[in-house]
């Protein structure tokens, strides 16, 4: 088989449907990465238009451009779109497109999960846009602080759009984070050990893990606030045992890591593009990886610096102020490593390099103002002024948008296979750079003069008119620059001027394939011996096209790839991907029906939607099984590896592990909220504790012990059905106990204690129902011949969920019964 025949055969196997119908059935990461990026930049344009409306309103005093209600919707939607619908999805799109290519594999770990996440993002974002078009958009700020966002002060549907729409969108973020984590750890080219991974993959891995642990607190907060608004459970009402500060803690437990979730992928772009622009290698690879990991850990200990003015104890102020200053250290390590890279190389001022220089200048200013607001006395003066708004934009625009623009121009030849013909990019950069600094330097200034953020108007006597007018003019210059850049990109895509395969002479694997990339990425998988395989072997692309790597011979119509051992990069097992399907878009649509039912208070359709999701999930997973044992597969170079269905830790096991990591963070945040209310909120202790029940405790503990033990015996037994039946009985016992606790809890609308117990019991009951469904599914698979002594990968996956259920059930029982026993 020659290279052309191999290309045609692989294209038949991997290609998506032709035409626009292929958008709805594709599971290919290249297609989905492009779709993510195009959608994210559509939302970027919408958010930019809203920012222009804000600056038009503030350009002159007593402006009648927009009334207070509309203005509140505008700035809320601007922040929401930029944070949730542009920044994170842009990282997801870039990572989904790039990672298999730079890791030397053919796709991500769970292609259908990628598609499901994309459509959840589209539908959730569309829900928010529809609210804006109907004039009922969220209007409480992108942070939605209670009590202003509670049922008393925001009685309409506006806030519900935010709470439900953002939760829907964040399903996409969690799905992408699971996908990227497993892909980076397991789906790499043979030989690519952790110390040989491209630096962008390290940044993406750290970011994905941060999403898994940073987003669940906000999801919990959104759920609790929506439950309070819909059913009157008083989590944030001080007179009923709640506390509005609980929302701030949950929100900023997400919100501060969010800043670094946005910055770290951009830093990965800088670390990838800068050495190529400087014709050298990255200085301090190990130090940069360590700095990124340190930054991730430190970012979770800084959330209270957003709350310095809420009256927290002085010891807390001192601790979080010191931690906020300390975070500058790993950031500085990266900055100096990049400066050292430029120093040892020969920088060339291509367009990506211009945007990198714009990043340096802008982000350093944002970092310095960040150190300023980390100092408590200064923060007390500048809090909630335009100074904070300007600082935020310097960090986010400088630390994310400039690097993303650099990455777009760097990888655009890879997206299109073409070279630039029109030269609008340099003009766009000049307008963007000048317009941005005029806009936000002026906002720093007017903030120090006392202008509050989120105000719709001001008086001429305040002395802010000239500064605001200058800022507004600068913002329109910035907008023109971004419009020119987007026009330049569109012209690049439409102009059919064929470019070279590797125009930058880069050394990473994404340049070892034809451009634009084929659906299968690599005709055969490379064996990696360095961090820059293409620089080490310029003929690598030809060798791979000839099938001289791994899996170079297409067979049986399989979409096949390899996984590797995490640390060493040695080939681990053989994977066959599922084909294109419309299941992801259908399942996301039914998921959307669930969220719309909550939004519109059509509660009778909620169980219908949940049953629909369960049926589709069953259908989704059922089609992935095998009824015949697959022998170890030859992968080329004289090596054989087992198939994924025959190993204990299959891709599904890894995906479940990281999904449960996010789930455990959600549950831990719920316990944190319970403890916070108990120790801080006024109105405690509650009027009545849950009466302890020895019968419930005994049944619950029996289920907690029996279900995991039976699941382990099922994995080891040649006849797993009897043990699955015992596990199912244990799960039902746990579910019955959680349901009984929900029924016996003190009035959940009368005090936050009862409301919290109701949510804890509901959480346990939901997971018991989920585990019971999984056990039933697994029993059906055993009866239909999908499980054999050599095909047992599904048993450990269900075992993980049962173990998790047992752990949370024990904590729920303790939280419910222990206070009553102690009292």
C-alpha cells in the first residue's frame, strides 16, 4: 500500500459526512475544535458589541443611551459572555483541535463526549442570547450576588436565565476537562514520556484539572440559588439561617481559579510560539512546568481577596493578602523564562511575535495592579471602582486575548493550508494595542478618582467626563482593530494561496502532517524521542505518510489508535473509536429540555427529560461493547498490545475517575457550605435537629458495606450476576435511607439546616438511582454476552461509582444523624 492509497483508505474510515449535515454527526476532534472556535468568536463579537454599548452610555454624563434596567442587562451579559462563552470555550476549542496533533495521536479519548459538550455549549449560550433578545436577560452582574439576585429583589426570570444557562454551559466545560485530562495522560505517541510532552500539553493538563476542581463550587452555588428562588429553600436568607456570604465563597472558589484557568492556556500558547519566533528552544522547560503547577495550587487559596471588604477577621485578611502577593512568584518565573528565551534566540517580528510583545507589556501592568489590590488598605479604597474593572481587563485581555491572537496567526496556516495574502494584521495589532491602553489606562485613572463600577450614569460635577470620553474613544478604536483582525482572518481563509507545510520551521508534531489536517491526523503514529520530533527528524512527515510508524496499515474499517503508560510513554493498549453519530446532539437537546423545564417552571416535563437522557445514555454506551474477544493486536515495529476491553483501567475507567473528581469537589463544596452556615451564619442552631434513627443508620451502613464488597466480588468472579444482585440491593438500601432522610428532615423552607439536609439527601438519592441504573445496565450486558473473562473493562467502571456512592452515603448519614445524637 503506497502513501496515496493509505490516505484514501484512512479518509474513508475517519471522514465526517459531507456538507452541513456532517456538523451534526461529526465526532472528529478537528471538526469540533474548529466549530468550538468559530462559535466562541461569534460570542466574542456579541460581547464586544455589548462593551461598545457600555462605553457609549458612559461617554457623557446623564446619558440617555440606555436606561438603568437595560444597562444592567448589558454589563451583566458582557461579563457573562466574555467569561463563560468566549474565554473558556476558546481554550477548549484550541485544545480540542491541537492536542491530538501535538501529542502524535489520531483523536481525543472520548470523541462523542467532545461532541456532546459542544452542543451543550451551543444550546446553553443560545438560551442566554434569547433572553437578551427578549429583554429579560440577567441583570444582576456576572457574579449574581445574593440577596440582590434572590427571589425578593429579583422576582423575574432574568436571574434564572443566568443560573440555569450557565449551569448548562458548564456541562460542556466539565466534559472537555475530562476529555483533555485523559487524552493528555494516556493518548500520546509512543515514546512521549511526561518529560517529552510539548509544553502546551502541560498547560492544558493543568488547566483541565483546575476546571474539574474549580467549576463545581459555582455549579453548586447556582443550583442552591435556583432552588432557593424556585422552591423557597433559604440558603442565602439571613433571617432563616442562611448567609449571602456563602454565595461569595462558592462563587470566588470558582472565580479566582477561573482567572488562571483563562491565563494558563494563553501562557501555553506563549511558551509554544515564542521559541519558534526566536529560532531557539524554550528556556527552563522544567521550571515553567513547575511554575504552572504551583500557580494552579496557589490560585485555589486566593479567593477571599475578592472579599476583603466583607468584614472577615483580620487574620484572614493577612493570610489571603500574603497568598495573593505570593502568586506573583510563579508568574514571574514564567515571565523571566520567556525573556530568557528571547535573549538566547534571534527574535523575528512576525505577526504572532507582535501580539506576544503586546501580551508582555499589557499583562505585566495587569500583574502589578494585581499586587496593588492584594494589599488590604489599597483594596478597601479601590474596591468596586473602575480601577478594578481596568485591572481585570489588563489581566484577562492582556493575559488571554493577545496570546490567543498570536496563536491564531501562528496556527492559521495549519487550519487552512494557506498563507497570508492581504496584510491587514499589522494594522489591526496597532489599533488593538493603542485602543486597549487608551481605554483602560483611563479607567484606572477615573477609578482612582472614585468612579464606581456598574453605574449607568454620573454628574458633570464629578469631574469624570473628559476621562470617560477618552476611554470611550479608545474603546471604539480597539473595536475597529478587532474588526480588522477578523476581516484579515476571513480573507486568509477565503484566499486560495497555497502555503508551505511548516511555514514557521517549528519542531512539534502538528507540523508533521499535511495541512489542512486530514481527518485521521497521522497515516501512522510516530515514535517520539525528543520534545521537538520534527526538528530532530525533518523527514518524519514523509516516513509517517509511508506507514513507517505504528498502526500504519488500515484494517477492518477500524478507527484505531494507541494509549501509553502515563510516565514512560510505552505503548499500553489498543483502542477502537466509535463512528460518527447524531446521539451527542440529540442527548444535548434532551438535556436542554431538562434545563428549559426548570427555567419555565414546567416541572412535569423534568422527569420526562431525565428519563430521555437515561435512555439515550443507555443507547450511547450499549453500542460501544464487543461480543467477541479481541486478541492482542499487532501495532507495528514488532510489538503487540492488548485491546482496551481486556484491561482493568480502560479509557472509561480513567474518564470516570476524573469525572468523579469533579463530582467529589461538588460534594465537598456542599459540605463546606453546611459547615460554613453552621459556624458563621446567624440563626443557628436550628429550631429542631433531625431525629436520629437506629433503623435508618443500620440499613444505610449495611448497604454502604455490602454494595462495594459485592462489586469487588463481581469483578473477580466468573459468574458476576449474583454479586451484582447483592450490590443492587445495597444500592437500593442506600437510596431508601437517603429518601427517608429527605422525608423526615425539619421544614426545609423554615431554616437553612433543613434545606441543606434536603439537598444532601437528594444528592445521595440521585447517585443511588444512577448506580442502580448502572448495575442494571451491567447485568444486561453480562446476560447478552458483552462481558467475558477477557472483556471485563466495564466492571471496574461501575465499581468506581458504587465506591463513590458508599463514601458519600456515609458522610451524608453522619451529617444528618450526628448533630441529633450529640444534642
